[in-house]
C-alpha cells in the first residue's frame, strides 16, 4: 500500500520529523546492501528506543505495511533490501552499550552498536567478545544477530549464536518480548532466543542484546604459510584439526586473492604461492608458543614452501590486514563478481578446493577463494565479464550441488535473504521448510516483517 501524508504524520509523531526520511536520495541509499540488488523503500524511519519500534510495528501491522529492519546494510544476501517497498527501519540510532558486567561476564547492548567498537570497549576491561565477521569495522551487532554471523575466530570460539544469552525484541504485533537469561544456565520454556538469532529479521525486531563475554587471552602468535598448490594447504587444515590442535583462526587465501591484495595495498606479502594459510594461536604464553610451533611443523610436513612467523603485534596486524582486505581488493578488479558463502566438513576442504579449481578450468572463469578453512567455511568469488554473468550464476548451482554432496551447507554465515531463497529447497526438505513457514505465520500472520526473504518467492510475478 502507499504510505500517504496521514501515515507519515503518524510516524513523525513517534520518532520526530528529523528521523523520518522520504527524500529520493534517502530512498536510493536504503534500497540495497552489499549485493547491489535495489528496491526502494517508501519511507525510512530511525527509532531511538524500544517503545518507538513497538509503536511503528503496531501501525504497520494494522495497515499491512511491509517493514524491513536494517543495520549497516553490509549483508551479502539482500536481507535488509525492501523488496516490497514499505518502511526501512534503520536501527543505527539505537547504539548504546548499556552495561558491561565483568563479575558475571556479560554485557547488554543495543542493536546499532558496531561490532568492532564493542570489542574494543570490552577488551579495555580484559574481557573478550570473540565473534569477528570480516565486516566488524562497520557491521552492527543487531545485524550480526539477525544473520547469525560467524567470523575469523569461529574455529575455536564459535559464532554469534554461541554468545547471545538473551534478547529484547518486538513482534510484528508491536508486543515486546524478552526471551533468554543473564545466567550461565536456563531451560525455562522453548529457546526463543536461539530461534530469533539467525532469523534475518523475519520474526521480530531485536532492540536489545545480552551477550556472553569471556576472559581476554593473554597472548597470541600469528604466522603465514605459503603453499605451491591448494591441496597441500587443504591437507594441512585437515591434519591440524585431526591432531586436536585448535588455533583461534586458520584462514585460507588462494594465490589470486593475495595477488589482488598486493596490487591494491602493497603489504609486502610473500609472492608466487598458489595457496596461503593465515594462522593464529592464542592463550597463555607457553600454550601459544607450543601451538604455533606444532602447526608450523605440520605445514612443513605438508609441503609449505615458506613460513613467515610474525615477530610482533605490528607484523601480525599487517598479515591480518591482508586477509580483511580481500573483498575490497576483489571489488576493485573491475569484473562482475558472483560470490557465495559455503561450508563443508573440515575433512572435505581439500575436495572442495580441488573441485573449484577444476570448475574454473572447465568453465574458463576465474574463481577466487578465501575464508575460514579451519571450520570449513569458504567464500567463493566467481569473476567474469558482465556478458557472462548468467554463466557464472549457473556455476553457483553446480557448486551448491557439490557442497551438499560433501555434506556441507549452501550458506555458512551470510544467511539466505532474498538472493539465496530460490536455493533453500536444495538443502532443506519440504517437511522442515513447511515447519519453518508455520513458525513465521504464527509470529507474523500479516506477513509484514521482512517479506520476500528466506522462503522461495516467484519474482516473475512482480
């Protein structure tokens, strides 16, 4: 439906006229995320408290207006794209760290807090919040919760859902719920907290998050291992995990990724490798020294042609800058990019790397791969000319089939959103998908909250 002057006035009374935007510029800037798929909202609202969110949702539910929660808009699945127009509800003004409780190892934050800002805030107190997506410098904790974001440290420490103790959230009806606890244990009723984490804003709008913290590791050691081929690097990953060594991070970068980073940022990385592993071990001093030495030993046994062990924190940060700059470097290559976020069991990493190389040769396309090899999660980037984009997208289906054959998943941390919704049936069987849809219908009978996401939609009808 069209949002006319009367409704705009009603929304303005809730958030204030300065927090309502219907300008053409505002509508364009909130029409897309990192996917670059564009659908303009009719109106953008910036709430500053839970009560405002509740009142906005009540109106949308009453009028049947689609509402799309949004954080930094950095998602890769179109999760915040307003595909049916309506309201873009931007949560970035709700950005307070309400409290940090060291004695009970938790913090309470609003959804607009930036991940990296929060990490620095707790580390000052010798505490640690491990989930660190590649977008941590600008992605919000609310967005991380919505997508169930992972990160570079998920191998050892887990992902966002492992650190969410409780939530405050607003249902589509406008009702406020507070699932979860502030204690280590709690089993009263259904685990609605875990249901909402990763639901991509389709069930409720999160307005407050209670996050588990852990003590900050004393030290860390970083190393970069260079390999002459992908398979040696893949075997190193599998052997490291099989040896019961759990580094905090074990990242894979193919040679083309490193070449792109060097061309753009000139970080003086070792050149001419086909595959690279970036390794970090943390803990007590003896633990980290022993751990990095054991992993470097496995790297040499599996054919590493060069190992660079960071001498200090500055050198370690240089190596990490290379890893965190890959997406930016690939985007600057001037080619059409189709990127996917897959995961396979750790032991199958060598197989999927072999498959991707073979597919690139067969289709005569560039496939650049990097990611969290230690937990089997790889980011696959198919690069080609714009005229061959459909061919690249056809490759995606083949990659998904191989991933599922290897007992993996078609989305490890980016979510389904709109861009992967047509593929969800490849992984989720009809009875389970139907059960998920029934949950959505129970909590959002009007279908106003982030419609057009997760579940398959026939876009050919408009």
